[in-house]
C-alpha cells in the first residue's frame, strides 16, 4: 500500500534499492525461521511440481526458490527489482542456466495466459497493494489443472509486544497491516527509507478466501516455522534436529497450534470447470536486460 505521496516509480525504486543492497540475501543463512520455511517450501516443491513442467517464481528476489524449481523444471523468475535479478543471475546463473530472469510486476505478470503448470508466490503477497489482483494474475497464467503455492507471514507473526497478542491475532485473524519499519530491521540497518510501505499478515483462511474469490480452489494448507522462544529454537535445531522436525510435523495437525506457525502456506488448484479466461490482466513484455 502506498501513501498518496508515493508514486509507482517510488515503489519500484524502493524495492530496487533493497535488491541493490542485498539486505535479504543472507536471510537463509542467519534466520532459523527463514531456514525452516525454506526447507518446508522446498519439500512441497519436490512433492508437487512434476518433472519437466513449466514453472514461475513470482517475487523471486535473488532466486533462492528459483534454483529449487530449476532441479525439476525450467522456471521463469520474476521480480520488480532489476538489482535483485542481477544479483540472482550472478549468484545462480552459472549452475542453473535454465532459469529465465524476467523483470516484471506481480500485479501485471509479463506472460501469456495459461503458460505455467506451477506458480510459486512465496513471501510476496504481503507487500502488494492489491492481493486480489495478484491472485487474478496467477489464475490467468496458470494452465487448467495447474497449481499455485502461496506463503506469507501468518496472523501469528506480528510485531506486537506480548505472546498473548500474537495468540489473539492467530485465533481471531484481524486484518493486520504493519509498516516495513516494524518487521524488517535489515532495511533499517541497510539505511533504506521505507516509511509508508506496508507488510501484511494473512491466515490460511484469509488466503483461501481471497483465492476462492478469483476461482482458485484450496487443496492443502498449513502453517510452518512455529514460533518458539528465540533462545530455544536455535538450540533445539542444533541439539535435536530430528526430534524438532518430527515435533513441527505433529504440531501442524493440531487445529489451534497450527495457527501459531509464523508463515501461512496454501496450495491452490485451478479447476477445469470453465474458469479459463475469467481473470484478466495486462501483459507487458519488459525483460531484464541482464538476460
């Protein structure tokens, strides 16, 4: 969401600056929550993406998930930040030559309708002005029977002061909207000015309802990366990794506890019942010059 003083040009420059600084590039090395989420999303990709399919990674940043998709398919990696794409190409382009790095907007995906078997939208929907328009676009570019995997910060992952407030958010699912300044200290450390840009949270139910509005059926949902005390979780991961992984898998099946994961994950399906073409969207063709 942009404040009135912020133009679309400002919005693009903001994310391009983030890509230039690389403030998100080290997240999977430093953040155990991000590591847990990455492991789970990668596992779902291995389970759900057919070999040799056409795949799309929306909001790819520097391509952490694009390289996972590249082990099973020839993915297109789309981001609004030219700098992030340049970083990703330099980082992964040598080994994963099948990745197609594309400069584009997730609200106006630069591909034709019915182009992909699988679309990944991980940690991107929370940053956009209109989540509905993004899912409309995802519906449009998916082939009939294709799947969309969405992950976002959950209603439990909110920058509030007490665990009780987080639990209340997880149970009652308020429409949470926060400033990037509250949820992303890496930007502050990198000197990125980001007042006015938002960072939303979604429960699985909220994601499912938005998807249903645009004609996507929910096949599977869960939360991942449960929130434990900061000193406990790294210790448990180091000392008892197998037991910790088993515990996390068990917790996903407990209705109340499953809401306490820090990320909502929903797998959608584009049904074959006459919904092709119901979603509309522009199809710009701007390609990353680094390609």
